[in-house]
């Protein structure tokens, strides 16, 4: 779902904003097959450069977000989706994104997961709140952020920032993001547990995976208590 939503959000932005060239994706490696993780079809006929920290599908050139080889203001639109959590120094990465984005109307689009398990592509370091994204993008002239899911613990966080012009758009107004939020809030036929929404089948699958682990942890903890107290 994350990749579907990301693709749709970028499609909405491309339809509603002037996204100047070159359009550079930072973190463009298409890691998982069968997902809409190739943004090129959204920018057919336009200059698009895919970059990542290593070579692979979808990567035109290797770049390190902490020290990009682009010149100051060389990038028209920077797109960095679900990548900053895998960067060891996201603050340095954010400074670099600001540096390379054009001061004459350049745009930066970022996203990250928040309420999701650790996943290594190749490493996973951070989670960001919407306020955290505001800090990362603070050097831009105008910033908007939004979360998808429970406001107190969103599943995904998005950020949009510009240099040298008004933004003129709020992320929550995008049809894709608004529809995803409505679907989450309605959760028809699903059981609500904290920020999570499960169908009966999904809940049964989660319990089947997690109950043995939880019971095992309790048994081991109790056994350590017994051994430590000398009851055994």
C-alpha cells in the first residue's frame, strides 16, 4: 500500500504543480518487484535522473545523500521517497537537498514511514514525525507536511517544500492522500486496535504470528524470576 500511495501522491503533485526539470529522484533503486516504484512514467518526455547509494534497477547514477555531487541549485525537483529513514545522517541529507534544489522555484518532495517495522534497504535508522519533517525542511522558503493514519501515530509522513515561490498547495488537499485518510478513518468492517485497523482474517493472522512469541517471552521472563529467587 505504501508504494501505491507514494506513486499516487507524486502523480497528484505532477498534475497540480509546475515541477521544474531536471527531476531527480534520490533513492530510486527499485528494490521490490511488482510495485509501482518507477516514477518515470509520470514524467514522460522530461529530464529525469534516478540516483541511489548503490547501483541497481532504476539507478542512473550513484549518489550519497550526505554529500551530493550536484552543483548548487542544479536540481529543479528533488523527490526523496521512503529513503531518509535509511540515511545515517538525515540532517546532512536535508541540507544537501536544500543546497541542490534551485532557488528559482525548485521543489522538494519527501516521504517516510513512521508506524512500520524495521526493514533494511540496506539499513534502517530513523522514524520521523510531521514536526520532524518540518525541521528537516526548515531551510526552504515554504513547507507543508502531512501524515496518513492516526494523527498521534501516522503510518506515513509526507513533506513538500519550495524555494523562491509560494507553495500554493496543501498536501492534505491531494485526492490520493485525502482518499487514503478517509479509507483509514472509516475502516468499514475492521476492528480498531490503537492506530491499527484489522479485518477478522488479518487480526487472526497477526495473532497467529505474535501470540507464540509473546507467550514465550512471558514464560522465559517468569523462569528467570524463579531461578533468580531460588524457587526452582
